[in-house]
C-alpha cells in the first residue's frame, strides 16, 4: 500500500507569493469595509492569502504597521483623486466646487478607510511618510485657499484654520450621506450650493 505524503500544516506553508504585501493590504481593506478595524488580523489575512502565519511579518511587524500602511494607501488614493480633479485655470468658486465634490465622493465611497486615515494621522508616532501623505491631500486644499488669499479672493486669516473649517463641514456632509441622513447623490448635487455659501455667506446681499 502506497502511503500518500502527509500534507504540510498551515504553519509550514511557503513564504513565496507573487506580491504578498499588496495582497495583504487588499484583504485588509476588504475586512475594514465589511467588519471594521477590530476584525483585522494578520493571521487571518495570511490564511486568506494562502501563506504561513509568519509570512506577513516580512512586510508588517504587527497589526499597527498594517494599519499605518493601509492609511498610507488611502492617502495616496485620495491624493490622486484630488490631483486629477484640480484645475488651477478654473475660477476659484468652480475650482473649489470640483475639489469639494471629488473629496466628498471619495469620503462616501471610502468611509471606513477615511476614518482610519484620520485616526492614524493623529497618532503620536505618526511617521514622516504619513505627514507627507497628509500634506499631499489636506495640504493641497490649504494651498488653494492660501493662494486665493494672496489674490484677495478669500478673507485674510490662517489658511490652515480655514481649511479645517471647510474640511470639517465637508466631512459632516459625508457622514450624513454615509449614515443615511442624506442621499449620497443629493449630497454630491448640493456641493455647488455649499461652496457658494462658503464663499459668500448666508447674509442677504
């Protein structure tokens, strides 16, 4: 009787995988969307990827490193979204409308990821890489506002503070849309009015 070789236990599975880091990040984002941060586990991600439990350690020393990397993926994606939408040749109100709509669409489509991104931003040990990622996204809007201030199109003041107020309002709209208090399309359709009121105020003219 010929004995079949015993299958190797999960722990002895090979490290080899085409692009394990990308696979783990994709799996982590899927879990984040479906179950939340608390459900993320390097061991479970390794099982889904078909590699040993130790294999993810070659890319992420622990769950926190995975979360940091996933946040950076989000910032890169948001940066690309804003960069693709921005057109410095547009009049200010139109330019801000396009940027705000792009940000809002990203926020609605990536609510869980965005929450993680902002949570990682405020960690005491946030890396220089994270700070640079924030600058490419939130910083880009701050620079648009600062440039408009120099041209006399926006009131004087700290551009960082004005950006924070604008972002907080936008994020509030996104939260309403994600939470079901406002239809996502209605939120997107209302961006033009939001930017108009932002620039001109509520006082009758």
